[in-house]
């Protein structure tokens, strides 16, 4: 059996039963990458130095020696001129040619850091160099395993493994648990324990930070530019309220207006659209556009009113919008009845200009259905204007100044012998006949042809 003496930092120790505590610290920037390993190899009897050329493999393992964290091989170390003594630098950057095929590719900082994280996964199904995996813990040491291979001879694993552990303190260290200076908040300028506490204790830290035009200052009364990007939220938004009851809610303590501002090139349109069905998907309904007035209580109601701006004379004078259509809470509809006025009927049309038609019903080209139907409460027809303009009444036709009753108005017309300033025949009309102009006789007379009035 060969006896080997090894040492660290010029301290020579016997291998057998030796544990070697010392501090290793590597910066996250990977500099420095090494620590010094010194030793002396003797022959099997321990009586003479080993004067051969050897390869030495260094492996860093988990505390139980079961998980390989780092492995490198240094070759052709010539002991013939050094009386068996050698000194090497152990450690390398990832990807170094020193690293063996079994090396897991960790940085030197990662290898010696105890952050309570998993450093290696279980590799039972592959290299079997870390069966069960390894998760670091505070205070974990590392094991150093040294394998010597004299050229042309079998490899010898030195026993026991050496313990690599930290010293109680250090005047200066490039890392703390493998993390370098750039990974910590450093005291400089306004950064201090006091200012950091002020930023994190949920108190007012407004004196510790500044804002420019790129930031929104919550709670300010000043105008703020949010830029041209998309502003969105996955929740609700309130204006004048901190508890919005809809996707967009306005505080209920005053009247609100949503509008497009005026423009020097003419007013811009403002559109409200309900959601549409996805393109290319058959038979999907579009979203309904629902317009609601506010909820009322007790004897009060709420209305919906539409305002438009009428044309005026040429020039720059404003044409203020005025009420054109109102839907009262009772269901009465007024067109042109004016703001604040109640329509006098279910549909009240107030013609605003003498030259304007009050109500126009125009049929389509090739009209086949009736143009206008008036129904009674029992849903039977009261009056019908058909497609040709013929009027059919279910009741009597009453004319001012004429008596009422079945055919009495027509009898009065005949007694005067005139209708529309033209001669009226004295013949009494039969059932379903109409009064029409007889071009041959030159008078109004009962006929069995389409006309204006049916009795």
C-alpha cells in the first residue's frame, strides 16, 4: 500500500484519518476559479518518495460522498524531480478541458453555495453519479475525493475523502453562499438601512423617490400623460367611486358626461357597438344593444331623451342641441314635443315646421301587404289602408257638421246634391258599393269599382 502525504496552503498532513477544514469562496463572475492542493506521494512501504509520472483526478462531492458535484483530471504530473511532492490548482470554469465526462457542469460558486436549493437531480437512470439527488442545507461541508493513476498502472482512490468546510470567519470574502457583491443591495448614496426600512414598512415613502412623465403618481390631483400604449385591467374601473358596480362605473354623487371633445375640423363621431359574432362561424347572433334609464323609486320615473343640433344661419354661431325624441317612463313617446314636456298620446308627433309632413308611410316597390292597420283593444281591425290606398273602416265615418249613424252622413251628402263642389247622384248606394266619379254622367255615383270610401 502506498502512503501519501498531502497538504493545503503549505500545511502538510498525513492522509490517513485526516480532515482538512478550510474556506472556499468563489465569486459569481467565476474569478478566481481555483484553490491550491499540495501533497507528497510515497511508495507502498512509505519509505521512499514516488518518483513517477501520474494523473490525478479531483472530485468534489456532497457531505455524504454520494453525489458528484465537480470533477477534473490533471495529467502528467512528473514527481521524479520533486521527491514525490506536487502542488496544483484545483477548480475551473464550466466547459474547461480539465473537466471529465462525468462532471455535472456546475460553476464553482454553485458547487460551494448552501442556499437550500436542489443542486443536482437524481440521475439513477443515467450516469449514476448522484443517486437520489442533492439539496443543499445551511452549514453543509463538501467532500474532496482524490484518485491517483501512475502511468501504466491501475488507479488508486485515496482514503478517506477529505472534508472541505468553512472557517468560522474571514476578513474579506468575494462571495456569501456563492453570491457576489452585485447580487446584494449595497449601502451607497441614499441607500441605507433607514431608507430601505421606509420603503418596505408600508408607510409614506414619497420623499425617497421622484417621478417623471413616464410614471403615474397614484393619488395626485395633477394631469398625467399615460402615453399612447394600451391601458387595461382584468377587473373593474371606477371614476369617482372606489367600489365600481359595473365594468366601468361613475360615482353617483353628481351628473356625468361621456363625450368626444369639439374639433376645429368638425365634430368627430362617437359610436357605441354591441359585440359581434366571430367571423366565419355560422348562425351566431350578435350582441344586443340595451339602453337603460336609471332606476327610480316610489311615484317617480326616469326617461330617455335624445338631443340633436339643428342647422342655423351661415356663420360661427353655435347651434345648441335641442330635444327631438323623448321616451317617458310611462312609455309615452314624443317626437318634437320639447324638453320637459309630456307627450299627449302614446305616440305624439309635434311637427316643427309648416312645410314638414307630420307622418309619412311609404310602401315598397311591389307592396303586397297593407300600408297601415289600426287595431281595437280586442285586436280586431278598426281601420285599414291597403296597399293601393283604399280605406276600410269597421265603424262609422263621421264628418264635421253631418249627423252620425249608419249611412246618415251619406244621406246628408245626397240631400245637398253636391260633393266636393260637384254634382252628386241621388241614387242610393247598395251594400259594398263605392262612390266614384262617373265621367260619362259627369257626377258622383254609386259604383261597383275600387274607390275611396267603402260602406
